[in-house]
C-alpha cells in the first residue's frame, strides 16, 4: 500500500511485516492495547500514589499487549499530565494518547510525543466517550491538526462511529488509522438485544477503511464476554480495551491480594509439620 496515509513508515511495531501480511489477507489475529485510565481512576479516588500507573504500564509492556493507552481528559478526572510522561518513559512498546482537540491537550501531546494519538470527542458531563468524533463539521481544521501531529512522527487515529461516511472523511483528511466505536454493539449485547446489525455495520466500515488504505482498530465497552465476536471482524487488527479488562483484573487478582495481606499481617503460613519418626521401645 503506497497511500500517503499508510502509517507503517512512522510506527515502530513489533513484527510489523507479519501484521501487515495478515491484515492484507484479512485473516489477522487481533492485538490488545490496554487502556489504563481506570487504574488512574482508583488512584485519584483517594489521591494516593497507588495503584501505580508506572508499575501497571510495565506489566502491560511485558505482556502480549501491543501498548498502553491513556486518555488525558480535559477535566483530568483520571490520567494526569505527568502520567503521560511517566508512562512513556517506562515502556518500550507504544503509548497511545487519547485526546480531544483542545489546544492545551494538543500542546501537551506535542511535548510528550506518544507513538500514536487517537482523537476523540469529549463532553465534560459524559461518563465515558459516548460517540465517535465529528469528522464532518470542520474537516479543514482536523486535517491541519492531523498533519501537525504527523509532522512530529505521531501516528494519528480517529475514533469514529462505524459508518462509511465517517471512514471516507477520515481517509480524505489524512488519518492513518480509524478506531471504530463499538459502544452500540456493547450496549446491544449488554441488553440482550440482537447484535447482528451492529456487527454488520462494523464489518462494512472495517472493510471500507481497509480498502481506503487505513489501519482499522476498534474499542469501547468490550468485555471478556463480548470481545470475541468483534475480534473476528476481518481487517480489524487492534482493540483498545480498558474498563472491562481492568475490572477482570480485579476479579482474578483479588485472591492473591488477600493472600499477600495475610502474609503481611501474620507472616507466611506455617508449612506442614514434619512427622517425627516413632522410636520403638
Ligand atoms: N477507545 C476509545 C477511543 C476510548 O475513548 C475508550 C474509553 O476511554 C476506549 C477505547 C476504551 O473503552 P472501555 O474502557 O469501555 O474499554
């Protein structure tokens, strides 16, 4: 693919030729990029230094995940400015910074220089990113911002609703990647409704994006129960997963945490007493 939007020239990805071949053939395996926002949410709830974003980012870095995602929200409700720099300095894999187009956030991005920036819409009152980026209203400004980020060697992804129009506009304004919003699919799944039309929409958008020379990622509301159907969509090569994955980590990690606290309180559990040989008289 020789389109100017093709990002591999700028993005250092492990085994990129393997991924490229797989994506081209449409039989790729899907990678995870782990969103650590809700580790920061837990920390900010008490304004403590734990759980540590640096430590959890290192765990992600040493896992099979392709990188760490942080969303620096304008209200700084979870990730703080210093987290972006701290995490970037402590991982070898990519840092993907989710961000709005607000001027101070863009300035911080240009200082921190993450490998990837994902442009997202942002409303202060929302619990989480509720819809895709509006790529239609001001494409000229968006194109300019994308070019500025790319000139700093930052690969640019746009978080969009899974529509053909949004994919086409994203390609036209120079994005490298589109991340398809899976929120509608996740909500239908949660409510036990039919998911066929949402999956069809995601499939069509993914195919269209691939044909337009874009890399195709997806995310939002994905859990252990609903992720496999999305991961099988052709041309989708990466999923951004946060809340569901961190929630699962709490469930599978709680037993170990209780054991660690017990040791801290009472010392290690005594090992079974060795039976003394009974001496015959
Ligand atoms: N992708 C984008 C662009 C997001 O804004 C978010 C939420 O921060 C996610 C993925 C992850 O969503 P979730 O936390 O529901 O897995």
